[in-house]
C-alpha cells in the first residue's frame, strides 16, 4: 500500500479522521482493541506514537497487535528515532518546526533515516507546529509555542513547511488540551497553503470536530478521547463525514 496516495484518495471524499494510539498507555492487546473500534467507527488510519516512548520494542509489539486487528494503514507518529518500527506501513517524517532543540528539527530524523530505508517504511514528510497550550509535547519538544491568537506566525510556519517540500502540515494543541486549535487559525492557515492540513489536540466531541472540519481541517486526529470514552469516537467520525472544503 502506498499510504500517501491512499490518504489523498480518501481526502476526495471529505474530511478524514485518524486515531492516535500511544503505545505507552496500554498493553498491545488493548491497543489492538482500540484500533478495531476506530476502524469500526470509520477512521481512515491508525497513528502510533507518544511523547515519552521508552524503547522500540513497545512500539513493535503495539503495531503488530494493531495489524492483527485492523486493515487500516498504520503510520508511526514519532517523537524520536526510538519510535521506528519495521512493522509499520508508513512514518510521518516530521520536523517540529517551532522547537528550540535541533534534535526535534533534524537530528532525530537523521538518526532514524537509515532504519527507515532498511525497513522499507514509507516516509511521509510533515511539518509539525505546536500551538498553545502545547501540553506534554510542547514541553518535551521544547517548542516556542504559537500563541492561540497569533495566526500570522502559524501561517509563516505552515508556508515554510510547504516550501520545504513537506506533504502535510499539522497544527497540534497537545494531547489532553482543554481547548482545540482556534477556528480562525485553521481558516487562516488553510487559506495560505496548498497541502492538506491536519489538526489535533483538544477535540473531545463531535461538535468541536465538525467546527474544525468546516474551518478547513482536512484530517482530524484524536487520541486521548479513545482511551477515556471509546463511544465518543463514533460521534466524532460521524460528525465530519461528508464535510468538504
């Protein structure tokens, strides 16, 4: 499966939902069950990753179990080169563009590049931008957080990602955030870029999801809500079905 082409084909139908599973937060069998619920709800892909991955083995075990349970593509959402697994279909080859630490801009990417080639994992270039409140990913990634009302700065980073040749832009409020990315920021960024826009963090119910989709999000990502209330994912996915830009 060529995952990037698959995503682009799916986007022709409207806004998509991706489920994010952190392998550190449950055992692999529970992760597999969560992925199956996401697939049943209508998610288009499973992302696997977290801010504090301890070893590649936990990622391997989680992805193997997920692939037993679902037919969706599994995409690594890496915080470091420790997240690389030979069992994944693809990896978001991402740079945290507003990080102060070169490890998250390019160094970890360089460390992992030979493994990605060796394992024949499809790399999908992605510009990752962390917005207030940022939560754990903002702290771990040493991000100079984008202010919630600073649309101009968000636009500049997003355009830089596009001009660097990245295939997707991701606006992240942080897992467990009380507030999602503001609609005005999504609209402003979407207006200025020609590549798909992913939005995650703080999306806990269908009402918020559809607001973000209508504002311009091409892909909605939810993670922690799947861990806490598995039924909510059905509401979220159903709410964004058919929303077109």
